[in-house]
């Protein structure tokens, strides 16, 4: 499996291209902005795009969808609980004064525990609400497409509309049940591992917030 990425937009969001070199199939995770740069990444990889998977619906993760779908009309998959955020994308972007193409409706809703296939590989959907109500992780082949649940040295914000700090606590505890060896590819900043974050992330090792052990 190959995981490529491009960092896009005002919020420096990581859009990932996950592909199976055996079949040539690929999915985009969180095409957040700058669709031209995302299309270029897909074309350079020489893969066939099969779907768009969304960790959540904040504007910095969905702003490139319209541009991608104008070229390849692949299905968009998302947890239903982020629909209100998805629907308000253009409105929220206007508040930030940012250009934004409202994406077409989500094609398929995904749920906790669901298995998604990409070529020869299987990813499991884990619902981790808190940063947003429908936030999910995609876990497979030793990798986690992590969105804004946790970052190298930090965690996602819980002070915005639709955030739920109590749910976030539970979701972080659930993420800490994952194996240390898993590589996390977050929505912002560099990749890390569950083990590194368990050891050194102040929000996960007991320094900045209490954790259950
Ligand atoms: Zn977010
Ligand atoms: Zn984000």
C-alpha cells in the first residue's frame, strides 16, 4: 500500500492518496482545498480513483471535493452525524472570508465498525466523535487516517460549533486502545505513531489532561 499526500489550503490540511499498487485503485482522504494540486497528485501516481473518504466535514477537509468530482465522479463516504457541518460548508467559509466550492451531497454514509475495501486491503471505520459529531478514523494495513482526532504532540479542538469535549475524552481513550505500532496520518502536521503519542503527547500521557490507565 502507498500513502501519498499533499498539504492544501489556508488551514494547511493534509489530503491523502491511499493506493494499492497491485490493482491501481486508490481513494482520496479529505480533499480539503486546492483541487488542482490534488488532481495532479492523483495523475502523477497513475492510479484510478475509486472513492473519497471523509474523516469529518470541517471546511478544511471538504473544500476540494467539488473540484475532484468534476473530474472523476467517485462516491463520497462520510458518517451521517457530520451532515449538518457538511451542509454549512459554504456558509462557514464565508464567515472566514475564504473561497469555497460547496461539494455535492454525500453518496454513502459509513458507520462504526464498517469495513471498507481498497484493492487487496481492508480498512475499518472507527467512530471517534468529539472534534466533530461524525468524526471517524480509517484503520488498515498498519495505518490510521486520523483526521483531526490527534496530531503529533496535540489533539483536535473541541471549542467550535458541534464539538463535544466529553465525547472527545471517550474517543481519545478509544484511540489509545489501538496498537502502538500503528502509523497515524493526521489532518494537519507530520505523521506519527500511536506509541509515540501515548508516550509523549501531553494530552495522551497524563501531562495536560488526566488519562485512564
Ligand atoms: Zn476539523
Ligand atoms: Zn482540519
